[in-house]
């Protein structure tokens, strides 16, 4: 009997031990770290001045209570920030977590402004009036204008507002400027004693106008054997042309190249002297293949120039090859490309460049297969004789 009683107590003790062990296991399982979890968004890129709290950076959590409040994160300055978060588990044990975020600025500014302007010849207007630039950086950003235009030249100009923030994010918005001649009514010039205005359409559908002996096609000044300039036109290279050249020259120096101006603006009288010297040496027919008659030279426009050696020895130079493949980036075209002699009226000149603006220059570059102004506009280049 005593053995049975002893056996019973022993069995009971074993049962109690088993129960205690089970309870301990359960307790351990309930409060072990495996029973709670938290997933944080680490190294997240957040745009500057975004409205965000530390809880927005908690992707998910389980069996936890976040103790820290929804504290607003300061995103007003660029750079890396460390975020601290306090949580507690079901056993009331607190845990500190920290993670990093990156405040960045990849958003371009927003430009608001008119899309179309029109004015009359010689009447200047403020193209930046009413233009507003906003940006997530809250900077004061002023817009600028990219593209060539003149209030003193009739034409249709495609321009761009450009705005850039301190992080280098650049916005561009296209707009147009139409400069019209106030004397033109119903496509006919008024009789005001001035020279007749001639309007025409090229074979490619571009609108052209010649007034006072100066011809523009689609707003681009055109000078070749067909379209001359008057004797008194021009007084030097334009500032736009020289600034673009200096920018191109600086870029070439980074490639260890040496590009310099050899011949820029030439007046009517200067071209007359140069041309007649060539005629005296080689005859008129030969001179016409490489030298313009007075009034027909692009040098008189103030938009064209020759660089380095003004002869065929320049053709195979590293500078000539670089210019042929890069000048368009700065608004210049290789005016007389190789193999286009019958179109331009002149032999290949690797040294002669003309400013037309980046947009048109890029089109004429044509991925390295140069298109001439004559081909693009659908015009001729031949003397009337």
C-alpha cells in the first residue's frame, strides 16, 4: 500500500514537472523576440521638404506597441539623417531602433508662363514678364530664355524658358515669339517709301521674307549665291556667336585641341577686295567655287567665321574632325560639307562654321550626315549672272 501511494505521488510530481515545463516553454515563446517583429524602411530617399513622420517609415510590425509619437521629420536640408524609434513588446520591455534616410532633390522646377508672344518689328517686349518658377526646394529661382531671337528681325522664333535649382535639376518650357512687320497688311506692303517687302514660300513649305535686301526663312537669316545682303549690313560678329564660340573653344581645350578664330566678320568692301584678288589670280569661274562675291558672303552676317588654317591642310586635323562632330552642340553648323558642292555652290570647307542655334544645328547635323541650309529649307544657291 505504501509503495502504491509512493508511486502515485511520484507520478503526480512528474505530471507537475511536465506542466511547469510546458508553461515555461509557453511563457518563453510568448515573450521571446521571435514573437514580435518590426520592418523598417532603411536608407529611403525622400524628396526635400516632404511632409513625413517617423511612423511613415515603419513598413510593418507585429505584437509591438510603438511608444514614440508621430514626430515630424525635418526634411528641409539635403543629406543623410538618422531616425530613432522606441517600441515595447508585450512584456513591456523597451527596444530602441534607428535607421537612416536620405534627403534628396530630384524634382525639376515648375515653370509657369505664356506660351505665345507676338510683337512688331522694333517693338521690344519683356518675355519674362509674368513668368513664375516654383520648386520643392523653396528656392527663389529665376527663369532665363534659351534660343536666338531679335526684335529687329521679322521671323517666327521657337524659344525656351529655362530654370535650374541648386541641385542641378533643370526645367525647360517651350514658347514662341512672332515678330511681324507693322507695315504688312493682308500680306501686302504699305506704300511708305520704304523698299518693297517680298514674301515667299520655299519648296519645303517654309515661309520667307526679304525686306531692305535681307532675307529670313523661318526666322533664320539666309545668305548664299541666291540671297545677298546690302552693302551697309553688319558691323561685327554678334555677341551670341562669339559667346557660343568661346564655349565651344573651352570644350575643345578639354580634349587637348587648339581651335582659334582666323577670320570673323567681313564687311562688303573687304569681301569685294578679297574676291577680286582671287578672280585676278584664278579667274572668275574658279574663284566662284571657293569665294563669295561681295554681298553674298556669310561673314558679313556676323554669324559666321573661319578657324585655324583656311585651306585644305585643315581637313584631316584632329580639330577639324572634332568640330565636324561637336559644333552643333554649341549652335554651329559645318556650312559647306563635303559632297554638297552642287547644293551650296561652294567647295568643302572644313574650317567655315555658321551659327544657327542649337535646335536647328542639331537637325542639320543629322547624326553626322550633315544637311545644308539649302536642303533643309528647299532653296537654291546660284548667281543670277
